[in-house]
């Protein structure tokens, strides 16, 4: 019986069928390859199996039972592990934690995360393919190869019944690709089922037992690998016969050097001491495994990476010029990763092509339209018209648009990284043909690719790079593929060295904050008449700010922001005040304030996630609404003379220290534990770090954010309650400007405004710094209006310092 | 365009409703008075639209307005109105360049940078002026802030010029396209060798200049230079821009929408005031409108780009 | 969805505006510096009482924070409504002058109250107490409590607030002429923020350990300063004197931190303002005195309507007042 069976799967987007009536089954111990052109529906099918997308109709059966896989978590529970083409590791979390998010944390006392155990587990799980990696490292610090290997190792460690691989070798160099394929084969031999998507047909034939072909959302062929051959398969994929054999072209021999690269090295060492000389009309293919520096060389030549050395374009040295100047001189670069570095999704196809060719000034629409339509025709871009949003085009057509952008700039030398990565066979052939035609008309082309077939079929000359150096050069006609690959292979020992030489960074920021805080404390102690009392006062005055900064810190860590907290603070204080005046006991009053805060916060989060409006906008709105409600509900009157019971919340002094301080400190401790040791806390980091990747491990913004906001609101409710208790009265303007102070404290304390990073310890130090600064200024008799000025300077210097630390 | 027509319809319905509710609403005096007070928000909103298009934000505009107001006040008292205006523009430009340099060259997040400069500029304005307001301005300021040109308030003309220029820049020049491209995908913009740093720097510098212009208009309108001028202005401006449909995550910008956003907020405030709705409720209504419009906006654009 | 929003907004506006449209009644607009604080709430109470007594329509509204630009905008709106008189408490002495002058040109009676506007931009100023009276009285009370010598400090509202600055000026003059031994060592703003007022007062005590007295000259600064001094355990040792509404000060007067609270009666101020405005509309000008309902005869000095001397609230009488 088949392990996974799909029957009658339909899925359409905006009226266009992406999949129609797909039937497919995969058996245990079998490798099924899924092939098809870009836009054939492969990705959609994988998303459905992975639980990322729900089909419009049709059924999924696992082990004969119908299942409803509506989220990634249930897919994994059913025994399906998916490795996607692009890394889905959460960049701000350690590898160990990335592993834990997939398999669940190892807990201590049933709720507290046991970090050493989590790390041990990740180490043993990663050992199969990525034994070299330090599991405490941030995933974001890994390169593409390491990421892919780690993901695959983790997926294999899941021991899934079905392993789904989407273009697993696209980012990998030959050596690593082979290593990976070997382990997939072993896995299938041991009884696992594999669904495998690839554009590299050699891999498909060497690996697959059966092959399924998708075309325009339909399954057009399914059979054993032996029943077909390469040509037939390609013909089935594209619906017409296409020759994919390597073609040589007669080259117009012009002995005129266009580009001369001498002793060229990038500052980061990704490529070093490279010498290349290109003739006019020549196509030069740079081959290398990922990380070999062939792509880095393209970027460095284009001026996008700092580099040294000489770069002569028709005799002029461009080595010292900026990327823009080089482009104007005729050296044009086409980026490799179109999704992240190529396409502007907010612009139309036409604009995407024309961008960079126009002047900064007046747009000449008619001239531009003519050029764009011409390019669309010559490149065979399949688009309705130039105004069509680029997101609606298939990958191959997007790649053509990118190429068109480069060509419109009328280059003498074209630098292309991975000209056909993730592009279907037909589009690939068209792109190659076009590049050859351009070269025949005198354009010089230097391209980098990890696809050896492409290198051999497109170039006149082939160069191989390894560890940043150019290690071999052949004319394409006489190049031996074995020799090229052999040269490109890294010397194993060296690779291990370069990977294991990672050191753990010292937390400079926390140290700096500590030092500044200690010096401020010393200054104040020296100046204040009663140092101890002064220190206590500083703590008391900033206790509420600490709670507020922790509150907003949570939301920022979760990748969002809340600027309504000042109003919410006032609102919960007003409600607490009203309740107290109505004669309710402090316990009820406190519950009302906390409930009001939590509700208000949750509402912010709920609106933001449901409407998918940016949280700044939502909380900007609720900020006005909550402030309005304060005045409406209080009738604009201050609430005075709160009861002694309520005041005791702030003023009673158990063990000689005011309760306010106790409460603030225990809140801090609770938040420290929550952020570091609880699953909810870690989920906030996960969502803040990379929301899309978090979805793949079953953590959605929808599930986390409203609660992060509610937690923030709860703390703000507490802050409002304590503020009211402390002063024994509530004024209607309470909390105005509080949000800025709290955000400033969190940011100074190292909470990353983009989410995913920050700690309770840092926040406490940030609050302390702000409080001590204000205190010290007063003690130094500095006029009051300097305070804002100093606060601004402190925030800015923290930011600049942090940036320098990151670059180091 | 779909969204803009929705906003226009909203505006028309609001105007109709207001004129039913209050007989005074449609009087030219009222309408012109209304625009007089919208000019500062309107001017800054033009630049804010461009900044938000780059996926940036500028929270320091209110403070910078206060700082330029003080610079204008002191300089025109010490010398003459012309140098006062020149120094106000220079101050605005410097402030904008400072923001821009930190954001473009140090690649720092705009939200935090301008949060810091918001405190910094306000602190500077307070320190320079010792928190004392300056008044007694030359008659030229009365003409800008109180007077009319061709029977239309002078600052309305200024706003029109700024708006038209911004529209041309955003919609009809390569610069405008670069702004949107940077906001949409800054890595791609760098890889396409667009002058990203210079564009960002100049956008924030332009914002500084327009803050100075708005500062001059504000100072002329209240004929006093105050360090606390423009407090809370940033929120009003951002509300108008977002209401107009410019996406806070960058890449999409609509100046037509911004204009309608400014007008809608102004009409709601003015009409509600005329109809006797207390200002507390006006704030609440503005908040609700903002969230509802942004949610609606999101639905419309979502439908357009589904793939 | 947008239709629903619009419908909702319309319904709301309709319900708010239903009590409009009464002709022939005198219509007065009265604008505080800001809404939502106790002091101006008390003023509103008096104003409403006067409006009810006189049978006039009162529009009472102001900005949400002390923003002079917003005041100008609201005034323009009010002018369009064709009110008979406008009474405004300007946040800046100069900023509203042009707008108010335009209102005067439209034959609207313009009054200022609580704070004045410069440059012949109003017909009358309802003066709660002269700046000189307040300034001198504050100094006198302080000297009464701590003697003619010692270090003192001021916690003010905002450094840009005109009336507070003028009070401080008069305080300095009084000190120079009568009590040269009093030394003002610091002036710190509290920005109408309770927490800040508390904090700066506390810091003042530390920065200047020799301090003997603190003035809190707004309704926010005064209780903040009092709380700080009480919590520092220095009640009775450091005198706190100032201007504030009695409600906020009752607890400090009760526990002895504060002996005397100085203030005019804001309810009366609101009451008198409406009385004066109506009289100005009815009679075009005011004579040398004005009969102002329950306040009786009130002096009009040139173009100022005087409320009378400020009141002192202490242990014996503070419980009688509720504002």
C-alpha cells in the first residue's frame, strides 16, 4: 500500500488553476522524482504536502487513512519532513534551538527548557551531514551550503516516513550534492519514501525509481525511470522537443582585450589574487562549488564588494571606482538570487526592466516603453503587457526581465551570476541562445555558475575557482568535465578548518552598558548627599519604566511594535482609580487594571494580525482611541484620594524595601525566565526572527502575536496600577510620552527593532541607564532641557556602537 | 486607482454629511480657514509619503519643525526676515541630512534613529531658546501665515506648489521610481547599482527642507516661534499618509491618496467641531478611521497581487 | 466595509448634533488651554452655571494638550459658526493675536481669560488675579513659613508657559524688594506630568540639600512636590507652597506637609467669564463695574475684569471646596 496518496487535488489562485486533479502515490522505500517547468505546479504541490497551503478540493491519504494537513505541524506529525529550496532556519536563533523548534524542546520540571539537553540533541541529530557545525551558532551566520546541509541532516534525523526535497542541490556544489544524494539513497534503501524535485535531470535519472511530470498543473506522465530517457522526458515537460545537448558556436575572433583583471582580491578574502583577460565577444564561464568565490568575484568586479587590485575596461582602470561609475563605464552586473536581490515586486514588469537605465530626472515614458517592448520581444518574455505586476510572471520570465534590465544598460561587459538558476528547460535554452547572440555582436560576458552543464554549453572559455583562487582555465572545446570538477573540489581538511574556526562573540553591548551604568552610579554616589537613598530613589522612580520597557520589549522581540502603551497605561490606571473610588477592594481593582491592560493589548495584536495592517498603524490608531476613552470615562476629571489599601501596593515595605520595587523585580525575573526558558517566550523570538520560516515549524504570527501583545498589555496594566498606587491619584494625561521612553530603554538595552533579538537583562540595563542619566544630570545642575538632548545622543550612540559590533 | 476613488467617495460623502449637519460648513470662509491649518501637515505629508515609500519613517518632523521655528525666530529678530528664512531652511536641511546620514551611511533603522533625533531636536530647540517663545515678526510673515494671495490663503499656494512638485518627482522622474524600488527591495536596489545612499540621504534632506518650510508657515500662522511647536505633528502626518494608502512596508506610495487623507482628517475634525462633537471624540473617530482605512487598503492591495 | 464606517460616523455625528439649531439665543464660545484637567473642568462648571442662568448657549471645547496651533484652528472654526462672543485662554500670549484680531473684525466680542493675549487682540481680559498679586503672595507665604532667609526652588509647569513665567518674574521682584535673603537655587519644569513633577522635586532635594522651601506653581507641580517631600520624610522641614486646585491638595494639607494652598476660585472664574462675555454682547461695552450674578459687583479696570484677590485654602476651610 502506498504511504502517501493524493487523489484529485485541485488548487487555483485568482482564477488560474495551479493544480488540477492531481493523483499521485508514493510507496515506502521508493524515490519519486517530480519534474516540470517552472510554473508547472511543483511548488504548490509541495506546499500542500507540507501543510503550508490547503487544496481547494481533493483528498490526502497517509497509510490509507484520509488526513487533513492544514498546517506544517500536522504534516510533520503524520511523518512528513520537508526540506525547501530556500533555507527555513530562523536566523536569530541558534542551530540547537532551530532543531528544538522542529522536534520540541527538552524540558525540565515539565515546563522549563533544558538548554544543555537541547544542544546535545541537536549535536547528535546534525552529526550525519553537518558534523562540523557548532550548534550554539546563530543560524543566520551560516553560509548557504552549511544551511542546506544542516536542514537536510535535521530532516533525516526526524526519521520521517516521507522525505520531501525541493531542489535540494540547487545551492550546493557538486561535492556536497553528491554527499547529499548518497545519504538520500541510503535513507530510501532503509525503507523511507522520498519525493524529490529537481531541475538537474542527471540527478533525477541517477536517483529516482519513478518519475512524475507536471505541466501546467496537470500530471502528464508517470512511470518508471527506465521507461524514459532524457530527451523524451524533456519533451514531455515542455510539450515539444527541445535539444539540450551542448552546442558550440563559431566564435568571431577579435583580438581586442575588453576586460583585464589583475591581482584582484576582495577585502573579505572571498576571492584573492585573480587574473583574467577577456576578449571582445567572448563568453567566460566561472565554475566553482558554492563558497568557492566565483560569485563573490562577480560582485567584487561589479563594485558591490570592497576589493583591491586592477580592473581595466578597454584600458581604463576602474579598480578604484564605485559600482555606479563602473556601470556607467559599461560594466553591468546581473544578480544571481532574483528573489532577494533582483526583483522589485512593487514595480511592474516593464519598470523592473527599465530601472537603472533611466536618468534620475524626468522619465521619458515613450522612449522607455519602446525599449522595454523591444526587449520583451527579443527575450521572449511571456507577459500580457509591460504593466503586468512582476509577481504574476513565472520564474523563468522574471529571470528574463532581470537579464533584460542588464541588457538595456547597453553593457560592454556583462557580469552574470547563475543566469538560469531555478529556470525551466525551455527558458534556459532561450536565455542561452540570447546571450550567445549578444556575444556574437561583440558583448563580452563573464558568468558564474554552479551548473557544470551550463558552463560547458554556454562558454567559450571555462575557469574554475576554489577557495577564492582561480585554479584552472580551459577553452570550452577542450575542457574535460572530470578535470574541472576535480580542480574545483575543496581540499577537505581546509574546509573543516575554516568552518570550525568560529569563536563565540563576547557580549560587548551588555558589558558597555554595565560599565556606563557603574560609572553613572559612581558619579551620583559621589554627588548625592545620601548615596544609598539616592540609589533607592532612582530604582523606585524607574520601576514602572522597567515594567513598561519589558512589556514593549516583548512585542518588539516578536517582530512588532506597540506605541499605544502610554495611552493604555493611562487607561488601566483610570479604570483602577474608578474601581477604587467605587469602593472595590484592592484585589478587584488590581484585577480590573490587569484585565483592562491585557484586553487592550490583545486587541492591538488581534487587529494587527487579522487585518495584517502594520502594528505601527494599528497602535497609532488605538493610541488616540485609548486616550479618548480615558477622558470620556473619567469625564476629564482627575481621580483623587485613592484608598490606602491600593496605595499599599506601592508603599508598604516588606523586609525594608518598598513593595513597588519587589513587584518590579519579580516581574523582571518572571520575564527573564519567560523569555529564556519558556516555550512561549522562545516562540516570540522565532516569530520575530523570521515569520515565514517560523510558519514552517508550526509557529504562526496569528497564534503568537496577539498573546505577545496581551502579555505586553498585562504588564502595562500592572504598570498603570502601580503608577496609580504610587501617587494615590490618577491624572488624565498619565502615560503621555511613556511609549517613547519605554521603547528607547528597550532599544538602548539591545532589543533589535527588527525583532528576534533582545534580552531581559539588557532591558533592565537600558532602563537603569536612562534613569541614572536623568538623576546624574540633576545632581550635576544641568538645566532641564538638556535631558532630551542627552537621551537622543545616548540612543544614537548605542545604535552606532551596535552597528560597528555587527560589522566586526 | 481603485483605492483613491474609494477615498474620494468617502471625502465627498463626508463633505455632504458635514454640510447637512452644520450650515456653516460649506461657507468659503470656513473652507479656506480649514485649509490654512492643514497646510503644515499637508506640506510635511508630501515628503513623508516619499520617505515611507522607501520603507522608512520620520518621527522627528514635529521636533524639527520646532527647531526651525526657533532658528527662524532668533535669526529674524537678530537680522532680517530674509536671513531668518535662510537660516530656517539651513537648519532644516542640516537636521534632515543628519537623519539621512545615520540612516543611509550607517544603515541604522529609521524608526529608532528618528525616535532619537525627535528627542535631540526638541532638546536643541529648548536649549537654544531657553524655552522662551519669540514674537514680533516682520509683516511678510503676516502675509504668509495670515494673509491671502488672490483671495486664497497664502500657505495654500505654498502647499499647492509643494504638492505638485512632489507629485511630479514621485510619478514622473527616475528619482521617484528609485524611491519606491529602494523601499520594495533594498538589496536588489543595491545590486542594480542604484545610488541608494544618495537617494535616501536626499529624501531625508528634502524632508528637512519641507519641515523648515512648514516651520516657517507655522511660525507665521501663530506669529510666534516656539520650541514646542509641532508637538505630536508626526502622528498626524503619518496618519494622513497611511490613510491615503501608502504602504508602511515600502514600495507603494500614492500622493493623491495622501492629499485625500489630509483632507479627510481635516474635514472630520472641522465638521465635527462645527457640529459640536467634543475634541475627545474627534480623536477617537480619527483613530477608528485610520485603522479601518488601513485594513481596507490591505484587502484591496492583497487582491491585486495574489499569485 | 467603508460604507459601514461612513454610516457609523454619520449616525454618530447626527446624534451629537441633534440638539443644535436654536436661533436668536446668544451663543458664546469658551476655550480653555486644554481639556481633561481638573482646573479647567472646574472653570467649565462655573461657565455652564452662568450660561444656564443667563439662558445663553455655551460651546465649550479645547485642544487635548496645550497646543496653541490647535487653538488657532478651533478658533477659525468657531468664527465660521458665527458665535456672538469668544472667550479663550491662550497658550501663548502672541500666537493667537492675529486670529483673535480677525475675530474682532467680524464683530465678535473677544475675551481672554486665565491668560492674556498681547497686541490689542481682545476686548476684555477676565483676570483671575493680577500677576503681581499672585507672585507677591507666593513669596509672602513662603517667607511666613521659613523666615526671610534660605535656599528655595521652583517647580513650574512648562518652561514655555507664559503666565508661569510672569509669576516667576513677579516673585523675583518681590524677593528682591522685600526678602533679599531668599535664594532661588533652581527652576525645574514638570511638563504637566505627575511622575516628572515628583521626580524633579525629589532630585532637587538631593542636588540642593540645603533647600528650605519649594514652590509648586501649577496644579500638577504642587502635589508632585508635596508628595516628594513627604516621601523623603522631610514634611515640616521643607515648606511647600504653591498654586493648585484644592481637591488635589487635600491629603497634603491634612497630613501637614502643606500649610497653605493659594488659588483663585476657578468655578468663579468660569462663571465670571461667561457673565462678562454676555454683558459685552448685550451692552457692547462694560462700564467701570459689572453685576455678575451671584458674584455681585465686580470691578472693571480699563479693559480688565477683576475676579478679586486670590484665596488661601488651609486646614480649616479646604474641605468646604470641591474642585
